[in-house]
């Protein structure tokens, strides 16, 4: 068992909300740490804030974008028209607009046919627990929202690597010359980007800042040697 676990997040639809509130439900261009930790928490069968926060703090995350997918916005209308059921206010009274039952407009973003390789790095004992849970989940695993099931097993192996960039460079490279990776880093790292997706309290929707850097990964072309007049790749 190594210090790094790999998750393959692939499906018809994914949605990794980072700034979505109320009727506007966005998706980040790649999996958020809060979303990935939530996925693992489902596999482990834990819903309390303290162990989820501890899990988030125990691992660093990197994401390789193998296929960014296509962004889609799904338009919803909720309530309106019929008198029952009717949307209610915070006081439990029927919500109306212009004297008529209120219609709530909702916009929900998804990534279609995307494929990501997520690497989580931490202590071997933590990686071991995550690996066991992903292969025998207690609760249903989904890709950001319950309407987004994965199209293949999420667990994609473990390994021992010096850092996340090397892990994403070495693990099951697809037939592409160059890929982008988003890797967790310190706030002082040059060109670090601030996100608010470090989950502190699921019940109160509290998230602390996290920083990432975007790096370019290139396929490792096999070196060719001339052996007795023929070419052999090493």
C-alpha cells in the first residue's frame, strides 16, 4: 500500500459546485476537494462534520484533466401554476408573486462526458482506509450530485510517489500528448489560485480557502535505442 490513491471520475454527467447558491447551481471545471471528500465520506458511511473535516485535512489533492467534457445548463421551473403543492416562505406560508403561486427559476450546470484522474496523497493508513471504502462503499457514490452516477469504478489503484505532480504524470497516461493538472499547493506558491472548497462543516455549509496551481503535463515519449540495426523502445 502506498501514499497515493487514484480515483477515476468519469460519467455522462458531473457537477462540482463551488460558488452555487439558491437558484444558480454552477459547476467548477474540474472536481472540487469538497466534492471528492464528500464522495469518499459516502463510501465510508460518515456524515458528521468532525470526521469529514479531518479527512479533508489528512490528504492533498491533484486533478488531471483527461477530458474536460462539455458544459451544459439545465433550466428548471419549480412550483407555480398549481395551488398544491405550493412553494412556502421561511414562515411556512404560501409563497406568491403578484398574487399567484410563485414559480422559482433554477439553472443547474453540468459537465457532460468528462473524465478526470484524481490523486490523493497522505499517510498510508488513511490511503488504506479510503481504498477499502471505495471498493466496498456503504452509501451510494455520485459525481457531485445524486443525479450523476459514475460510469465506471471510481477506485483506480494506489502507489508510492514523491509528490502529486509525479503521481499524475506516471499513472495510466491516455493517448494524448499534453494534459493539464490542477494541484493543491501553499498560498505562497507563485500563481496560486484561491478556492473555497476545503470542507469544514457540511451541516452549516462552511468552507475554508484552499490553493491550487495549474501545471502542464507532457507524455513521456519512449527513448529509442539502435540494437543490431533495429530500433527498440525503452
